[in-house]
C-alpha cells in the first residue's frame, strides 16, 4: 500500500485523505484544476463536471477522445436525481447498489449541470455514487458533480494506487488524493436505463447475477464499440492496454513471454516465461479482480513483448475480468 503524504517528484502534489487534504483538493477543483481521487474501484481523474474548461483539461491530460463520455460522480442518490431522470429500473438499481461500483446511464434532466462536453453531446448522463469515505467527503465539500474517468492515459492500464496515477500523469495534474490501494480493482459496472429494457454496457464490480436479482431479467450486453459516439464510458474496443501485446486463453507459453496465471492451471512451456504472476492461486475471482491492473503493469515492466494470459472462467466477476483482458488484447 502506498504511504499517504510520501515524497513525490515535483509537479503533482500528493494529498493525505484527511480534512486538510480534502479541503485543498476541493479548492483545486473549484479553481478549475484536476485532482485524482480514490474509489473502491480504481482511481479517478477528477475535474468540475459543470465546467467545460476543466473537462477539456481531463481530456487533454488523458489524451482521451472527446467523443467518449465521462462518468459524473456525486455525493449521494439525491444529488444524482438532480442531474438525471430516474425511471423505475434505474431507481431500484440505485437503491440496491449505491454507494458502490455501479454507473447508471440515464436521460439527462432539464436541471442537469453536467456540461455538454462531459456528456459528449449526448442527451444522457452517466452517474455514480462511489463507496469511498475520502472521496464522498471531497464530493460533499466540492458541492458539484465531479467528472472522473480512470486516472491514466487513455487506453492504458487503469490505476489502483496513487503510484500508478503518478506513473502516467505526474506533472499533468495538480494533485492526487492518496487513499492507498483500491479494493475492487475493476471499474464500475455500467448499466444504461434509457428507452426499453436496461442494457449492460460494461461488466464490473456488480456482477450479472446481482443485476438480474434486481431487474428480474438478464440485461443484454456487454457492449464494445469503435463507433464515433459511444453511449457510455469505457466502451471502446481497445482499452486498458499495456505496452506489451496481450494473448488470451493460453495453454502453451512461447519463450520470453510474460505469464499471467489464475488458479492452479499451468500452461505448457510456463518455465520459459520471462516473468510470471498469479492473480489468485486459490482461483478467487474477487482477489483476481483486485490484482488485475497492478499485475498487468508489473508484467509489462518486465519488457516482455507479449503477456500470455491463462484461461479465466467467465462466471461472476470473471466476466468483468475477461472483458478488460479482451479490450487489452484488441488491435490498437
């Protein structure tokens, strides 16, 4: 776990998640600056969602396509209902899973303050109430929706600790509110509650079976797109990518590849791997999800040209893990 308040290179300030750090982070945001913040999923790159200039700064820091909408984080469900229109299904999902790793894409309300740029020009808005005490305190102090995509360069591996944020964005943002390691380790589940039945846009920390229990049916999806205007965040086909090529469902390892394992399965030729990590020797999907992005970063640092990934079952959180790995392996 990172040490809040430790020394970092000049450029981006590391803030403790205490009253003073939260007050300083809120002041930076009110002045139009950018602050990375912890959530239970991954670190987000925060800017004032009501200010087009601040949102443009997020896109610039991430080198992110401006057509990709951003999640607006709010303090509680009451604040979310000011920004979006919640039908019955959206309301039931919010009641069941907020605060928590669920993003709801709903029609933007007439009163929404989430700017057009943050919504990528869409008539909908992506909203989330994160389950992190420091960030919810920051949201309460800031008093406005906080645009917050993952705090990394666009398309790269998402950050699960402050050091990962600094590796990508040091000197490009004002500060990082350091809450230590994240707990879930995968981005939020994204559900669209627009016209017709709810759609699963991106699997994440809320599994399909839990969604089914609230909705009463299995939502269609997940979706990926190379289109110019995705309806929600995190839908680009190539995403979460390390520098190394990623090869999935590997049963035989080529010499010099890095190897990402799960459970007790060992591919043939595993002894020739340049580096190897096991997401969960016990085959626990929750442990694997929490370690996924850190493991990809560590194996990428080995210099191997390819990361070979052993098979991971698609059950429960395995669906979200496989979703991220498929996007990491997509053509770039």
